[in-house]
C-alpha cells in the first residue's frame, strides 16, 4: 500500500524507502486515519505542530503525510549523520532527547521503538530484494 507515494518521497528526499515503510508500519500499521492519544495523526503519525512546520496542510491525506514524515525523517538522518537508530529515536522521542542523552534516550518506549524499526527496516529491505 502507498508504494508510489513512498517511492516518490524517498527518492526526492534521498531516504531508503524500506526505512520509510518501517516507520509507517511501526507508527500506524499503514492506517491513514490513525490518531494517537497525544494527537499525532496519519500514516507517519505527525504531530500538529510538526505537520505545520513541514507544510502538511492535512496529515490525513496519505501522500501529504508520507511526504512530510519522510522529510522529517530525512532531517533527523542529516542531523544524526545517517545513523538510522538515532534518527528513529529522534522521530519517536524528539531530537532534543537524543541530543540530551547523546544517544538513544533511556525511555523504554523509545528503546523498544528503535529495535522494532531495525527489525522492520531489515524485513522491508529483504522483501524488496525478492
């Protein structure tokens, strides 16, 4: 699902599409109407302020949500020099938390999230190879 939108955003922002799929899987289970208790919405679970900052008018529009979430992920990858674990931690807990702890924050949720992203990323990479 959403293969074209993922491929386009990943290509435009130079992000591994398997990593984008892993985040969507972990964040929303590919549910475009997902909404968290904290107010994050859509496939990549964008917070309202983050969505506005990224120019996403409606985070419930899958193509816009994917573009915005991939842009935010690309920013975290750039900030943390391509380290996917730190970028995933920043996506989950915020870049300030990663900087504060100089690594993956000691939050159980974030540590579990990073491990889940690693596993899902590998699965999606493997499935892309056939």
